[in-house]
C-alpha cells in the first residue's frame, strides 16, 4: 500500500480527535516553564538546582511505583478490568510510591543543603506525584478517548494555580506558599474525576493472585519508559555531582524552556505514536511515520533557527544577567528532542516481536554510554559539555542503536531524504 501525505494532511491525521489533549499539553508546558522562570528568579539558581535534582528523583520514583501498569491497563482494560484488579493496582502503586517518595524526601532533608522553604516545595511535589500515581480514572479516560471534560478541568486548575504562583512571587510572599498550588494542581482534577460518571470503581482488598498477575503482566512495560526517563534526566544528577547545584538550576530552566518551545513537535510525536499503534500493516505504518518525521523535521528546523535568534534578546530580558550560555544550551536541548522524536517514531514502525529482547540491551548500553559521555564532557566543558553528551547519546540511540535492531529503520531513514514520491 502506498500513501502520500502532504504536511497539512499529515497534521490533520495526527491531531484529529485529540485537540483537547493537545490544548492541555500546550497550557501545561507553558505553565511549567512560566513557574520555573518565576521560581529561579525568586530563590536563585543554586536552590532551584537542589529542588530540580530531587524533583527528577521523584519523577523516577513515580515511574517505578507505577511498575508499567499504565501501559498494561490502557491496552488491556477491556479484558483485565475488575474492581479487585483496580483496587490492587491502586494499593500497589500507593505503597510503592509512599516508600520511595518518603525515602527521597527524607534524603533531601538529610543530604540536601536546603532551607525549610525548599523542603516544603520538595514535599509538595512528592504529595502531588502520589496523587498522580493513584489516579487510575485518568488512564481509563485516555484509553477511551474521554478528553474533553478532563482537559477543561485541568486547564482551569492550571490557570488558577499559575495566577496564585504569580501573586506569591510578585508580592514576595513566602516561597513555601508555592507548595499549595503544586498540590492543588494534581488534587483538583483527580477529585473531579473520582466524582464524575466515568469514575473507576475499586475494591481495596489485597489479593495475592491478582497482585502477582498485575505485576507479571505490567512490569514488561516498565523498563522502556524508565530507561528513557533515566537517559533524559541523568544529566541533572551528573551536573549536580560534578559541577554543582548552581549549574543544575541553569540547566533546569533551559530544559523547561526547550520543552515549551518544542511543544508542537513533541505533541505531534506523542499523538502519532498512539495512532501508529493502531495500524497493523507495516507499509502503511512506515509511510505514516515518514510523513510525520518529515513534518517534525521542517517544524524543528524552523523552531531551532527562530528560537536561537530570539533567545539572544529574550533570555537576558526575562532572566537578567548571568545566563549568557542559556541560549546555546536551549538550542542543543531542542535538537536533542528532535533526534529523540525521530528515533521513537522510527522504532514504532517495527512490530513488538521484532523488538522483543532488544529494548533492554539497547537502553542499558545507551544509559551507560550517556553517563560516561556526560561525565567526561561535563568535567572538561561544564554545562555545555554535559548537554552535548546528552545530544550525542540521543543521536547514537536514534540511529546506530536502532539500525542494529532492524535494517528496516536504516532504509526508512534513507527514504526520508531520497524517496520523495
């Protein structure tokens, strides 16, 4: 089957039926970036760097506590749904999250050079992630395409909490007060979903057989998502250990700004992955992936050029002096995001059987390589070197590492440039 898609047609195919989810993602990224800039201006890069290190540790904790059950439930909910299974899933996620998050929060109090304000901030992030980790109704709604109401309540909550954050920073109120909107940003949508008609019903009784069944069928989904997160976030920990918390704070803001700038290609990537999953024919899947990658390439090049030139003026204006290297870091991170998008779309053209057994080997090697490269380059070139280490790893992961899994990806990449029909 041969399919030819223009850029507008490709964009329509990707974003059709997901406009509400797209809108939520855009507002979320803008809100996070806005909050990051406010926070770093308020408490400075050093303390924000400490918060970022523990925030990333809590993100990893969140993924581990879910043990891959998000992907399992969203794909198998029709077969596996039962009140006992849902209850066991929530309880397992809650207790795993409680143990991991408590350890990280206590570690921040013991090891982190933080004051009370930062401790409350980290604690509030921990509570918010606990709420997110047990919000099973959200997974159910996403799996069934119930986006509209979820998105509306999330957008309203983010707008209100962003206003609250602005008031706190503008009037120089206690930084610890920022903990309140962080918790409410997760709590209000979760409570709404629990009171809605689509709320998942659960029986909170631990049953050994059900718990083991759930872990057995979910844990296979954990490694890819955990590996990708560690690979992306390792640079925060490496900079903290070898270069200090100040540079972690600077890199954190660059990372969030890059996420906000790259949000449209990122949304296109995430949405098209869901759509590609539903196509069984390889030829059609490959053609759709090629069209999407070409669209993302065009958008990314435009974004990189415009953002780099605008950043020279905008970054000093909004952040002040001391962030001279930030624009170059943002450009490198955006390019890394582009390379990662190409890699994940390319691998999605393969069947699950073709990738079986390769994921764990690939991501283990990539994580080791990423850590080695980032450590060596950060020691020699500082924050720019650490960012380049992340970029080089993404390039290797999306090209050579994927070619070793299947030659189909190599030929797919050749078609991007040499087959325009």
